[in-house]
């Protein structure tokens, strides 16, 4: 990737992605690892990133970090299953979090990222629209679709 373009991404979004991912992962070191891995992936996706607008590039980084986080959680879950079962009731909260992550990851398009950023991180529809280059009404529509998809997924599982 053009070093200038990668440096531009780094200067523009690195700290923002670290803060966002730290809140999502509740672990600053993990957030740093995930964001760095996203930047490594950016190197290999040169042709795609160069064709995107700046807002789409930013959304690509958010989606990549989110997917890396969810992949890491899935991997940790499988490692935990291979180990002895955990005994404490507080561990059920970790499993519930993984279930939510899987539900959000199963949402189509960018609904999962929008849902997480709106309802967990507290961004407004207007702010999300700016991040992703969408009108606020489109963001609200996608959030509505996400809620419907989550409701249907929850009904199917219970």
C-alpha cells in the first residue's frame, strides 16, 4: 500500500479505533492488537481501499476491527469448551456476551456495527451517518432492521 495513504489512515483513525475497540473489548491491549492487525490487513487490501471514499475506508476499518474482535471471541470460546467447564455463575455473563456478539455478527451488512455503535457506544444517528457516509434517516432505518432481525433471531433461539 502507498505508505502515505497508510500513514494518513493511521494518523486519522488509529487513536479513535483504539478508544472504540477498548470499550468494545474492555481490554486496551487487545484493542491495540486488533487495530494493528486491521492496519496489517489494510496493506493487503490496497486495491479495494484505494477505490473507496474516505468515509467508506473508515467504515472498512471499523468493520475489520469488529470482525477481528468477534473472531477472537469465537476462538476463545472454542478453547474454553475444550478446557474443563467453569464453575462460577459469573462466567454465564461471558457466555451471554458471546451469544450477543454472534447475534450482532449475524446481522446483514453493517447493521451489527451500527447497532453496537448506537446502543452500546452511544453514538447518535447523525454521528453514525457522518462516520459511514449515510443520511441519518438511513441509519435509523438500518437500526430498525437490525432490531427486527435480532428480535426474530431471539424468537428462533428461545
